[in-house]
């Protein structure tokens, strides 16, 4: 018989796939745009993928904390604590670093006339993608900690 804890573990793993999988390709999706029309379409796809990232991220946090409540010894394991701290830091990167940097890009996509992508976009996107890559690196560390449980 499968226990509730095992169900949580399964949900946690699927949450990681649903949330982190699309998150790793968000920058790649928009790098393919060569015209403003293509770029707008790429950002629309990116927005739809981001919904999965948010749902998976919430599920990851909830199932991870529930597993900790059900098995309090997890809170005394360094890999669990560090993963939780890194995950919360990665969540904070969204509103603190990503939103302010994506806002001017969204405004540009909405207001720019013509098909040529303005040079300003490339500067803004490089800065945004730098923080997205940092967030992806944090998630790689978290995944590694979850798999290896080194301490």
C-alpha cells in the first residue's frame, strides 16, 4: 500500500519536472526571435510556459515542506535546509530582480513600431537573462543536493 508520504514524494518529483523543466528553457524560447513579430510571439509562448513554472514551484514548496513536517528529521539535514534556503532565494529573485528587468522589455514589445528589433532590447534582455541564468544555476544546485544528499 502506498503511503501519503510516498505520494508527496511522487508529487514533489512531478512538481520539479513541471516547474523547473520549462524554467530552464525560458531564455532559449525568446532568443529565437529575429523580428518584432517573432519576438512578441516568443514572449507570448514564454508567458504560457511561465505559468507551469509558477504552478510547479508552488507545488514544490508545499510538498517539500509537507514532507518536512511529516519527517521532521529532514529539518536537521544540511542538504534539505540548504535546498530550502536556496529555493526561497530563487523565489525572491523573481520579484526583486526579474520583474523590474522584464517590465521595460514588455513595454517595448507593446509599443515598438516596425519589425526591426531595437538595440535597446538586446541590452535589456542580456541583463534579464543574466539573472535568469543565475536562477537556473541555483536550481541545478538544488537538484544536485536533492539527488546526492551530501550532508
